[in-house]
C-alpha cells in the first residue's frame, strides 16, 4: 500500500461545489481506498492504495467524485515521495520569511509542464518571484505589496484550469500528516 494525496480543484470555493469533508472521506472509503484523511476544506485527501500511480488512478478518482458529487472533478495526484520532493526541491529561501512573503505552490495537472505554465505567469519585479519545479510552480509575493502582484492575473489565463494551488503551510502539513500516518 502506498500513500497518495489527491488535491481536488475547485471545491468549496466561492459557494460552488460544496462538499463536506465527512462525505468526501466516505466517498474515498467506498472507492476502496484505505486510511482516508482530509485536511481543511479545500479538497486535500490523503489515502493509501495498492493501485499504481498514474493516469488510471487519477481517472478513477475523478470518475468516482463526479458520480458521487455531480461535478466535473479535476484532481492532481502526488505520491508521498513526489510530495516530499516538491518540498525538498523548493527554492533555497522558499517559505523561510512568512512575515514578509506569502508562499504558494501551484500543482500542475498532467500533461501541463512547468515550462509551459511559466509562459503564462506574469510576475511583477520587486513583488513576485516564480520558480519552476518538477510538475509545480513556486510562487512568493511580498505581503506589503500584494495588491500589486501580477500573479492574480494567472486566474484569468487558460493555464489556470490545469493547476490547483496550495499555500506552503498546507503543502508541508500534508507531508507531515502522511509521515505521522506511517509512524
């Protein structure tokens, strides 16, 4: 059995696609997944499965969510190892000054690549920093100038439909929860 995190896109945002976490856990339990845990309302589901990672597992989860909750689901799936790599391969200073910067990770849905996604990102010098990782983009914004950030324009770009964004605290907490489940 391997650990995975399913990052659901577009649930419990702006009053749309409202899904209670107890119902989400029940859905994954009914789908045959083990040790299901959710974290906050934005659609983070940790689970174990014997299934191989990849497009088939992602499709199974998306189909399960669509049939259970009647919404067009989009899921970015990461194994525990992949999530650990997202965290350990972050830029050297990423997440280190939370009183000055807001840190986010954009998890990209395949086949979107970081190189392609970067073409749609308009970072404002002196405010934003963006780094491409492996299947992710790392965003940081100067809090004192957040209203000037160019990153907010990303939500109006077509590339935005191929990502789901989590803040750095959530990203690191998900790995912590996976580690605690293995302890």
